[in-house]
């Protein structure tokens, strides 16, 4: 039974984290990823709600009650007054945080700021128009998608804000560049599904990117990736390689996430761990 709360003040729903965690283990959910997948929410949502950084919303509450039966609402949640510092209470935005807000910026700039907040360096890129790449400033054809030296890639919100607001009639595409903090491994689609279905990947996933009309998936990783792994279905991109990120459009289709950063809790899988999964699959195929 829900405890009666004083009237006249705003209230919110808070997760009973310890009970929720115990109920998840009893239901045989041993990772946030598996639990989030069953609940139909992002892995990062489960983590943030459990640590008190996010208020549980309707989808989270409904998902928890569905997958953690016979638990009832009162077993997992409580209604509490909103206090200063609670997830639902307004807090001042720092300058960088304000720049990262996507409410008043283009989808491309908002995406670029979000990727930069993850530590992924970004660059503005050419846009696809009329079957070719063109400069978004003047509409003139370019020789490729990269408009600036890859060394200029940055995570600085101020620079990103300047780049994406300086464009002319169309927002630039969003590119990232591989380097010390971000690696990428291209994998043939026939192998990519086997990797994402692997139990170790399910318990500890990494973002996976798909590009239009490419028979490859790009697994984003924490470098390094072992060079000794030689297989024609797998190739590590060298440092300084540009990659388009969603919502960049090439042709008639946008780049998309097969596994989004949100689903991974905004974490990158170490390259060695991805290599171990691939080696497991390779041994099984021989």
C-alpha cells in the first residue's frame, strides 16, 4: 500500500534500488544489459535510475513490473517529495552542459555534442546531395566527405558549436575520427550478428554502426585492437580514419546504430575483449 504523503508539494516516484537489484537477481537477470533488454529500455536508463541520477518514467516502471513479477509497485518504488538535488528538481546548467543541450540546435549539432561528451572527437563533414558530396556552406562539390584535416577533430563544445552554426543552408554531416580514445573494427555482416549474439557481447556490449549499402558493421572499441588477429572478415581501422555517425545521410539512407551508445551504457568494449569473442567464433567455424 502506498504511504500517504503530505499534500501541497510536488512528489515523484523513486526506485527502491536494493529491492530492485535483489528482485532482478532472483529473476535471473545478472547484467544491466539483459535486464534493460527485457524491460524494453536502454541499459544506461537502468544504471542511472538505480544510482538515483534519473527518475523512473512510465516505460521503466511498466517494464519492471512486467519482468519482475510477482513484485508489485510498492515493492519496487516509493512516492517521495521532490527535494533540491533530486533528479526531478531543476538545477542550473553549466556553460558546457548548456552547449550540449539539443533543444535549440540542429539534429546534427546536437548529435555532435553528444558524441563529444562521450570523448569521441568529431568533425563537420560534407553533405550528400544529388548523388555527390557538397560543401554545406556553398553547395559546391567536394572530393569526399572530410572537409577539415582529421587532426582538427575535437571534443570541445565551443568549437563544435561554432562549426555547426557557421554552416550555410544545410547542417554539416557528423564525422568522428579514430585515435587514442576511440577505435573501430569493420566486420562483415555475416559475422557481425554472431558477435552481437555471443553471450559475452550480450553481457558487455559496445556500440555498433551500420552505413548505407555497406556489407559491414563497425564495432567501436577502446583501443588497441590486436593486430595479430588476421581474418578477411575483420579489419581494424587505422588511427586517423574518419567515420560518419548518425544522423549523417549518405545516398538515400542515414547511418544507423545496430547497437546504440545508450544501449551500452555509453561504454566502449576493450579491443582485446572483442578480439577474444571473434576468436571464439573463428574456432567454432573451423
